[in-house]
């Protein structure tokens, strides 16, 4: 079965790149239109190690989901159900593959890089990032992209040199964090919890146990600015580390007092981390242990404000989230 899947994947990718060549030639012939002025795009030919070969490793990262099923339909993923003709189970990390396929239909493609206004690089940077984030090259993340840069400078260097690369673009289907934050030594101070395939949804001990054993719990934005683990972490006595005010401070003033955030949480500017290279672990390690103990005590005091007490049971709580909400709703504190 594994061999069959690999064969099918290879055949689909071969078809993909054969299609790429035919679309490129066709667009050159058909796009002779004033509408393309200032919009001509040339697709740079890259060695397969920068795109095709990366897809063959879709199940090689033990701490990351097997993304092989999501490669179907050129990155759109499998159909939502067998009768569906228009809807697919798409994951955002496949955007690089899908964009590559879709740009082949762009009406203003040219095979002449000198005539192009922009040069598209079909490099699957987000997929390649997996080996630096979860794979064997985890200690070499600063080298991510260097091989591509060297290729562009050595292969037809006049294309890159025309505008010093400023007319080149690519799609990066992962958060900027994954490309700017080397993980060397950070893993020694952190514990990774693998919640892929929804294994944590019905088994909270998987993530609550590490939280109970940790002093700090990072709470970057998730699918929305806030995330459930903020409250799970507080219930575990873990000091939350926020990267923007929308994650909690500007939303939950009734339950997490705005004026007291410095007493129970740590705020780190995401811009400082992403753009200026601030190391999160350095910030947290610099906090005196006495301050950490005081912050954890304050976190414990906040627990009743975010927990629902079962009706008919006190559990030793005189107040819970309902009481606090009702009090604030009536204008009292």
C-alpha cells in the first residue's frame, strides 16, 4: 500500500510539472495583450529539491502531521465528501503548492525573464521549513534559504542581478515566526506537546500535565486572537505569556483585570521577536525566581474567575465565573 501511494503521488507530480511547461508556452502565445503591461510574470525553473522532492517527505516528520493526504488536487486536499464537486478539505500550509498550480493559468506569463515585471520562485519554503522545525536539521535553521540564494546567484545570475532580486517573489505558507526564530537551545527549556489529529480534544491530560509542570505557557494567537489554552494554563497555575493585547487583555477585563496584568502574566511584543530577533527564552530566564513565585500565586488567585462551578456543587468555591460576570454586569465589583 505504501508503494502504491508513493507511485500515485509521483505520477500526479509528474503530471503537474508537465502541465507547467504546457501552460507556460500557451500563455506566451495567447497573452499578447496591452492588458499585460506591467503584469508579466516569469516562472523561474528551480531544481526539484526546492519543490517536487520536498513533497515526497510528506510523512517523515514525527512531531508534525502526515500531510500526504492534503497534497491531493494540487494542494486543495481531498474533497469534503464523495459527492462534492466544489469543496475540499484544504489546509493553509498547502498554499505554496496550490499557488504554483494556479499561477500556471495566469494570463500574463512569459518564458522570457528579461521581459518579465516579476519573477516567481516555485520554492515550497513552508514545507522545507519542516525539517528545520521538526526534522534532522533543527540545529541548522539559520541556514534555511541559503541554498536557494546561492542557486539564484550562480544559475543565470543576470536574472537575479537585473534588480538585485527585488523583482523576485515566492509564497511562504507558514507564520513568519517559523522562518525567523531558530530553535537551538530553546527546546531544552521547553516541552513540546503533540496535539495533531485532534488527540488532545478528549484527553486533556496530554497538555494539562506539561502545563502543571511548567512556569510559563506561551499563548500566541491561534485561529483567532485568543486561544483556549490561555485558560487551561491558568487552571494549571502556569503563567501566561502574551504577544499581543487582543489575546486576552482587551477582551476579558471582567475576569482578568487589565491593571493587574503585570502581576500574573508576561507580555512580549511579537514585533520584537519576529522583526528584531528577541529570544523569548532569554526574557523568561531573566525573570527572578521570587517574581515567578509571586506571579504563580496570583494566577492561582484568578482561577475562580475563569472556572464554571457545577450547579448544586460548591467544590469549596464561593464564587465562580458566573458570579463575577453577574457582578460586573450589574455594575458592581
